C-alpha cells in the first residue's frame, strides 16, 4: 500500500465550490461528479422523502442531505477522490488485516475532513 499523504489541499483545487446542502444544489453537484451516483441520489431522495412524510419528521431529509454533502465534499477535489478510490481498492484487496486497517484509517481521515467541510 502507498504511503502518500492523505491530501495536500494546496495542490488539489476543487472542481467547484462546495454547494449548499439543498436537494437541488446537491443534485447538480452529484450529477457533475458521477452519473451512476446521481441515480442512487434520486432513489435515496425519494426514500428519505417518503420516510419523512410517514414519520412526520425532517430527520430523514437532514440525514440524506448531510450524507450527500459528504459525498460531494469527498469527490469535488480530484486528488482526494483519486485517493479515496485507491484506498477503497486497497481495503478490498488487502493481503493482511493490518493493511486493511491502515487503509481504512486513512479513509476515516478523508471522511473526517469531508464532514468538517460540510459543517463549515
């Protein structure tokens, strides 16, 4: 497994500014990043909407928007997205549990950075 740094934000410019956590803004961002993810976005949006109506709660929609905000934050930086993909493959193909744990820990750091970006 590579020992490259997690991310160098000085050299990895975002493809676009972080969109607001709204359905429409995230839909546009997801569609521009990954068309197959855009299909999942629509399916999950409809499930979250149905659950929100059935439970009379906004929590399903807030959860949905946060989850997809993190997705966008992870992938709007090309180097961060490339590293995430590399680490996911490293976990799947790890020759040992230790290698899988190291790659998983680095994925966790990428997720933490994306969550901070969404919360900002």
